[in-house]
């Protein structure tokens, strides 16, 4: 047993990529309230990897599912951020 406090492992981050264009989902969130969990609006667009939005696994899946539902385009994948 360790006498010190254990640090939690950093959360793994993911990007959502459009396979056919090799572009990544980027976006902005607009908050209507100060509560960080309540979002008033979301703008999603495709951009270069440097501008890609980073998500935890659950949110990456939600973004990918929303993209597919809104566009009908199944060419979307979730990839882990390496390094």
C-alpha cells in the first residue's frame, strides 16, 4: 500500500474523423447559462486535424451519431488521440 494519494489517469481523448475527406469534426459550443453541462447551441464543421475537437469516448460517440443522423453520411469514425 502506498501512503500517498493516487493520481487518476488522464482521460483518453478522441477525435471524430470523416473518412472520405480525411477531415475532422470541429465545432463550437454556445452556452446559454453558466452551467457547463447546458449547451444552447452547437456548430459542427469539418476542418484540418489541428482544429479538430477533442472529446472523451462517450461524447465522441454522441457527436459521431449526431453527425450521421443529421447528414445521413456513415463515413465517420472515432480515433484515439495518440501521444
